[in-house]
C-alpha cells in the first residue's frame, strides 16, 4: 500500500482532533443559550443537583472504585456507579480507569497522558482530550473491569446514559432544563474534574515527598468532593479516604462511610496509620 503523504497525515490528524473535540466544543458553545433561558432558582437547583450527583459518581465510582478499587460492592451497585458515571460525559468506566491507572503508573513522567510538567498546564487540563490518540484505551490494565460484560457494553455505549440524563432534564424543566441541568452543569463538572489533572499538579501544598508534582489544594477539594487532596492521593492511591486530617474535607469519603454503614459498600481501604493511630504514616513500611 502507498505511504500517505505528509499532507494526508496532517489532514487525518486534524479530522481526528475534531472528532475528539467536537462534542466537547459543542457543549461549551451551547452555554450561550443561558441568554435565551435566564436562570431561576429552580434551574440553578437542577444544575447544582446534576453537578453534585454526577461529581459524586465520578469521584466515588469512576475514580475511587473503578480506577483504584478502594472499596468493594456488589455487582448491582457497581452497575449503578458505572451508569451514573457515564452521564458525566467523560466516556465509559474502562476508558476512564485505564487512562487514570496510566497516570498513576507514570505520574509526571513519560507515559503520563496528562502532566503539566511534561506537556504544559493546558494540555493537562483539556488538550490531552483533544488528542485523538486518547480516544480509545489499551485494555491491558483494566482486565479486572472488562470481565463484566455490562461494563464492556456501557464503555462502548457511554453516550446512552448521557442521552437519558439529558432527556430527564428535558422532562423536568423543558428546554431550559436541558440548558441548565445538562449543558451548564456538565461543563462545570468537566472543568472542575480537569482541575485535578492541571491545578492539583501545580498549585498547593505537599505533605508527602512523592516523585510527582501532586499537590493538596483546598479549593479543588471543595469543588471535587475531596479529590483536591491530590498529594495525599498520590501517596496512598488505593485509599478510599483522601482527606487525611479532620479539616481536609472529603465529602466522597463521608458518603462512602454512610453507604458502608448501610451495607451498600464494604471494605473501605485506609492509609496505614502512625503508631499512635492518629495520622497517616509519612512513608509506607
Ligand atoms: Zn494526579
Ligand atoms: Zn487516582
């Protein structure tokens, strides 16, 4: 077969970038419809509820459960977490967990899909999603998840929960409900999630001397229900708890504790503690 010319390769790259960036750009541009549908208390409440539910699904589900297996649950609740996480429009559980495990495997080093140290702040924040090479994932590091056919199906059809979620917003409040409950809420959700990959690797404090640039950032932690304690997380990545001191607010962990009490989840993994068992050890034995 004839080798493609440099022009053909470039045109293919541009097409691939637009395929990846298209839905992302479209939902950001659709925010202009807030001018047509001004906010009301009800619409703001819908946007906030959509943000909170889906942020929780990302942090407790896609991140702490699927990517890190930080706790255990039954197959039914596992499916609930997967469906809810898909509504955040960040692809499916296998894709999300695979790239995130890759991030932990080589944090801020070659192989990290989003590192401000390697490729700059904006690439870590959004640029890496525009890069067509991240459209699919290498399944070799998510075989544990791929063992479930329902998760494989959801990963291939991650847009189905997104469409159902948008339709629910339409049913609740009409087109204005779609603009606020879906468009605005999803964009806020995306941007807040991306702060963990960009800001929480650049600005904040470092309790642990990890080999990466991870930071603890209180503002990111508030917006992402506990994920901003990112230096803690890179130190103890399989811990269900990321806020390690009483003042490090970690809403995701509190809700997981409540769900454990109710028997929905179990075996929440914890960081190893000091001898007085009051604070996490600075180094693993
Ligand atoms: Zn990180
Ligand atoms: Zn992680």
